[in-house]
C-alpha cells in the first residue's frame, strides 16, 4: 500500500500511521537506553581491569577480592541509578553529554570537539 493510499483510506489509515510513528519513537528510545547500558558496562570493565592489574602488582590475592565482594553484597545499601555522563568542553566550555551511540565518547554541539569520558571511581562513604 502506498503512502498516498494510507492517508486517503477511510480514516483508519491515518491512525495506523500515528501508531507506527509512536512505535518508531519507542524503538529509538530503547536503542538509546541500550547504548547507555553498553557505555556503562564498558566503563565498568575498564575500571575493573585497572583495579585487578593494580591489585596483582601489589600482591593482593583473588580470594581477598572475592571475600570483599561477598561482604559488600550483604550490606543493606542500594545503588543510586546513574545518569548520562557530562562535562565541560575543553575547547569552548559548553556542557557535553556522552552521545550514547559510541561508548564513553561525546562531541560538542557548538565547536565539534571530541571528548572521551574516562571512567573514574567515585568516593563513597565507608560502612
């Protein structure tokens, strides 16, 4: 069915087009959410790799790390949901958000500067 026929159809075609547009919007939103999750997972992988390399260099045994993981999991705390990463552009100073399509990368909408969002640990309160 051509696009012209959809609009000239007796009423039902226009509703179908609107429903299709809403579905396309939802699919785009889900794709963004999945890309945000991929970016967060990549950040965590990089951070864990760095920690493990430092711990190995300092002679910390895997068993000690596993014991601490088990201890942390028994705490009654909850994790705060993350938000999209943002930081000032090093070139023009405007705020850049990660683009969601390329993990840990963003580009300034004003000057085009490409920026890496290097994953860093946040300091937390000790229990």
